[in-house]
């Protein structure tokens, strides 16, 4: 288990017992065949995957106060903005196609 990941995850989930339980439960899920929420190299252990998922905000404990890292919050906001822009572009493209079809039928 990577100690840097443990330290970083400890900044997010500040109660060590909760962090241990959260990582343990996620490791059990991963070992039982559940898919990872991140792209991980084959050499990465399940505990490191679980810790990385916690750090990235992919695994969030219910009813527990967490303290997301600023860079994670920024990354999540950037991803949401990209998804919103892609949806807006797709909607605009669809509107252009509808206008084109309406123009063709008007002739």
C-alpha cells in the first residue's frame, strides 16, 4: 500500500477507523469482481485503487464529513463543465439538423 496515498486519503477522510473500514470494504468489492471507478495499471494493488478512488472523489462515505482536496474539486468542476459544453454542442448540432430538415421540406 502506497503511504503517500494513505496520507492524502487521510486528509479527505480524517477519522482513521472510518478510512480503514472504507478501504477494506472497497477492496472486498474489487476482489469480488466489481469494476474500478478509475483506470488503473495492472500492477496497482486493490488497496491503492481504493485509496485513489477516495482521493478522486469516486468513493464517498455516506453520513461522514469529508474534506475534498482543492485540486480534486477543481478537476470535478472541469469535468462537469466539459460534459455540459459537450451536451450544449450536441443540442446545437441537433437544432441545426432540424432547421436543415425544415428548410428542405419547405422547398
